[in-house]
């Protein structure tokens, strides 16, 4: 019986952490992150949850950019810059993007 209770408690803790985890779309909509021309997101808010999300997303993007670069014989920076231009252009109204001047603006 104690093992069942422990399993239920452990499962509920894992489930609740997943439910509470911040998604990229939520962070964009809440103005916590913004797209940049570099191809990576940057934090606007400096809280722990936002910074963890930024690191996770940017690490995944970096890995994908490198794979694309390797398969196309170009640098990862070139891939990232092309992606950055597209991501900034695709940002939804109300989301933040960092302009050429380095300033945040709401689209």
C-alpha cells in the first residue's frame, strides 16, 4: 500500500511539473522572450523559468542549425541568420522582436 501511495505521489509531482512548464508560445505571448535576427530567442524577463526555457530552446536550435549547415556545406551562423530573418518576419502581432538597432519592439 505504501508503494502505491509513493508511486501516485511521484507521478503527480512529475505530471504537475510538466503541466506548469512554460512553453515557447506561452513565453512569446506573455512578452517574456522575443525573436532575434541571430536565429535565437532572447529573454526579456529575467526570471528562472524564462531563462531555463531560453537555454533549452537555443540549445535545440543550435543543434538543428549545425545539422542543416553540415548537410548544406555552409556555416551554422549562416543557417542561424537565415532562420532569424524568417522567425522575426513570422512573429505574431503583439510578440517581441529585436530590431537591427538591438532594441525590442512589439510587432
